[in-house]
């Protein structure tokens, strides 16, 4: 019997195995995207239902009905304005990012893809700068450790967004795609953190966590919220470019596992963090 490593193995058999592995990798990535998109849509729903509705009604003090580090503060007009802009722009950047990843939009509506891309990157840049100001200028953090970690995420968003924009203006579209994917994941670091917390806390009964996000698990989860997705993306991009079916299958398996965890974390976030404010 011939094996995949047999020098006499049929090229047709190897080609079929590679196509099957490519299909598996593509479907695993699509499954993760669909689950993440549903979870991010729930996040957007919560923002509009709670912060959007309270803001339109002029009841800014009601922002604090949802426990947050520092929302509405009487007499802090600049801080309140910056908070409102930062939170409400999260809707724009989340929906814009999802639209950028839909292949049908890129293929059939390239002009829409370009304009949503511009809006996404400008919004991401404004939000990152605003987040840094809220963290250090207001200040808004539970602990110095958490402030540093979220600031690193903000700096990463700025750097990756600039690089993705540069590749687009240089018409290096393959490179632009890679940098845009990295920027998208970094922008969603806050969302990933909520998902990770809602997986870790129930499974470990809150081991290594405290109320200031400075416990060992808190630190690891805050780093993983933007570092781990970027590492997984690099593995995916390398597997996508590889001719080795085993590499594609391995990353596909990783994505399937992460899809399950993402779904569980998003469900936990809806039930525990967002659900009461989505009505």
C-alpha cells in the first residue's frame, strides 16, 4: 500500500488530499467567523440598546446602570463626551470590520469594501487614541497592570492599522489583506477579553482572578485577548500558503476547537455580562 510519503504515491491522490485539506481549513475558518460574527452582533446590540438609547434620551447618568470602571461623571464634560464617542464608535468599528471580512462584498462591491475599510481604519485609529486618553487622562482603569495591558492593545491597533493602510495605498493587496486581518483582531481585543473571561471564570471558578484584573489569570487573559488571536492568524496564514495537507488539517482542528470556545464565551457574555442590558 502506498502512503502519502511514498515516492511512488499518485500525484492525483496527493492533489485530492491537498484540496480536501484546503476545504477543511476554509470551512473551519468560516465556522469561526460565523460564530464570532454572532457574538459581535450581540455586543453591538447591547451597546445600542443600553448606551445608545440612554445617550439619545439625554440620560447620561444611566450609563452607570451597567457596572463599568468609569462612565458618567458629573461635571466631567470632556470625559463624558470622550466616553460616549468611544463606546458608540465601537458599533461602527465592529460592523465595519465584519463587512471587511465578507468575501462577497470584496468581490461584488469593491467600492463599498474600500469605503468601509477607510471608515474602519479611521474609526479604529480614533478609538485607540481615545482609549489611551480615557485610560491615562481620565484615568479609567482598575489597576496599573490592567492599564498597561489595555494600552499595549491600543498601541498595537495603531501600528497595525497604519501598516494595513500603507499596504492598501501601495496597492500591495495580498500584504494589505494580512495586515488588515491583524488589525481587525487587535481592534477586537476588548471583545476577545470578555469572551475569554466568560470561558475561564466558569471553568476554573475564577482561579487567579480578582476584582482589579491584576491576578495571574487576569494578566494572562488580557495578554491572550490580543496576542493569541494574532498567533492563531499567523498559523492560519502559513497553513493556507503551505502545500502540506497535514499543516492545513492541524490548523483547521485548532480553529474548530477555538470556534467552540468562542461560542461558549460569547454565550456566557450574553447571559452574564450583556443580556440584562439588551432589552
